[in-house]
């Protein structure tokens, strides 16, 4: 999706303009997001915790196993942006996601 990809590129450029002590700067967020495990028809509604160029924290009481492929559908001004990720780590409040290209 070219429109979705340009939104991701714009977001990454903006994030690069920030500075922080971590490898990738993070911003706090409470953005609502619809998501599902890749290949599953079961949809979930949650909120993103923090965002960075490399990933995000997804707040959920039922995190998926590390390595699970996740698809995020984010509402954007010009439509929905679909982002792919993998679960990098989990805790009792959610899961850390690493953005992927597919």
C-alpha cells in the first residue's frame, strides 16, 4: 500500500528528529489500535503504549507468544495504515513489538 508506506516513512523521519537515551527515541502514546495475529480472523482493540521507529508497546491483558507475527491497523487522517510487527517480549501489561517489513 503506497499511501500506508509513505505514512510510515513520514513517521520514521519525524521520530529520527527526536533525541533520547535509547537506541530509538520513544514517545508516549495512548493511540487506539485494532490488531490481529497474522493469518487470524480474530480482531482485538487495544492501545499502544510507546512508539519508536523500531517498534511499539501494545497494551493487552493477553499478550501473544514471543515471535508471533502481529498486524496493526492504525487510524490515520487519510485512512487506515497497516503495520506488520513481531512480538519481541511480553509482560503482564502487554507486549513489545518490533516492526517488520511484512
